[in-house]
């Protein structure tokens, strides 16, 4: 939540609180009928500030940049990575992470398979 939104909520709470107090005080022994109008205006401004804070607040705080680093198993040379089905050459753009595992999608034969690490012995 951004600082502007927090300040707007605090200001709206104060306006609504004092607006209710003015309305309540208008019905007291020393109350004046004009306090009702002041209280209603204060409450309406408070709700307007809440609406404006939700409607017009910058949404840049909600965007997240996710960087996904693919650590390929074993010694894979991306210049010579070939499809297991058709033998077409693949690049790093064809490798995606699915459920935490590197998965290759061949653009030629549309085959999708998981990269596995061959034993090193």
C-alpha cells in the first residue's frame, strides 16, 4: 500500500469521525441545526476521499517483475541443443520453467518434453 493511500485513509477516517460527532452533537442540549449539515458534508467528503484513493491511486505498486533463471542440468551447450523427436535446433527461448522443471517446446514438431540430466559416469 502506498503512502498516499495510507494518508488518504487516515484523513477519511478523521473526516468521517468528526462528521458523525457533529451529527450526534446537533441533537444535544446545546446543538445547532447547522451542525447536521456540517456533519453530513464531512462524512460525504470522507467517503469521497476513500473512493478517490481506491479509484485513482497509482497501480505501479501492484506490478512485479519476476526474473526466472534457468539452470540447465549437466553441461548443455545451447548452440547444439537439438530436439529429441525431430532433431531441429533449439535455442534458450524454447526452454520454459514448468512446475520448477525445465521444459523444452520444439517449434518444428510441437513436441514438449522435460530436460533430464544424464549420468556423468
